[in-house]
């Protein structure tokens, strides 16, 4: 998987041959349910979970030629994403299972970050709806994009976080 600068963040697959599950985390109830499902599955299969959160500079903060916009004034998006991911993992993953979870913070569009992370994975798990925007609703959801473009089977967790319904595609 590559970040914006291009260097490899991790190699495909796990180093010990254990099944690798990639899960998208954005803090939404369905992404939390997806994380819990992925950790339970990894526990059953002896696998590992790569929990991925993606961040981008919002379009509203990018300059349109009118006047320069200084992103530093808007905050540290990468640090905020790391904090969100660490918080969600801390709240949703028990201490006995925490060694199964690796966290990845990626600069880029969430769908592309998940597809890149899923290269060589055994399964990609996403929530049915996250913290999308109006523009995302017009262009299609992250989960829909992943279903059509992921290099591995995709599982979509839907419904209430305590009682998720699961849809699969392989």
C-alpha cells in the first residue's frame, strides 16, 4: 500500500501466514461494528486485523485560486485520524484481542485507501454507512466502491451495532 508520497507502508499479507482482515474505521456505529466483527473473525481463524482510517484535506480548505489557504491553521488531520483510530480500537477491542489489531493511518480517499490496504488480504470489512458527505452520496459510498473494486472478498456490516446484519461478496 502506498501513501501520498509513494513509499510502501506495509507488504501484502501477514508475515506469518495468518489470515489478514482489513477493516475500515471512521468512528461511525457501523464501522465500530465492522471492527468488532473483524476482531471476532480473526480470533476464530488465528488471523490479524489491519484497522484502517483515511484522512484527506477537505476540499473546502484547498485553494481555488482566490487566496491561499493555510492548512496548518485548520489542524493536524493525520494526528486527528490517529487519535480517532486509537480511541475506537481502545473502546471496541478488548485487551485480550488488542495484539491482533494493527492500526494504519493513510492519507487519501477512504475507498482507495481500503482497496490498497486490502491488496493481499483475505477479507475486507466495511460498515454500510459512515460519516459521508453530500458529495459522497452523489458519487457513491465507500462500501459500494469497495465491493466493486476490492482485490479480495468484501463483507459489509449493516444495521444496529449491537446486532449487525452482514452482507458478503466474494
